[in-house]
C-alpha cells in the first residue's frame, strides 16, 4: 500500500475543507495516523465483530436513555 504523504494531506485538506495546516509536522502526523488506520481497518473482519452494535446505534442509544431515566 502506498504511504500517504504530508504534502498529499495538505493538498486534500485545502481542497476539500479549505483548511491550511500550520506546519509540516502536523500534516505529517495526520498522514501517519490515517495511513495506520487504513492498514488496520483491513484486519477488522478477523476480530469477529458481527453481532456487535455500533456504540451510537439506535438500540445502544435506547438502552442508555433507559439507564439514565432509571438512575435519575
């Protein structure tokens, strides 16, 4: 997989969000984080998460609202 560079991150941020990074170190950090996340996201299927709800899915939100209501 090709690595995301700081220059690419700067260009995308400017083009998509009209955002300019203050320095190269910040853009380099973002490139590193995004690259790592992209690499690890390919391994998620191996964790066996099929039955789990997303943390902010509707059933989870209902359960949390019910818990808060009972603890009030």
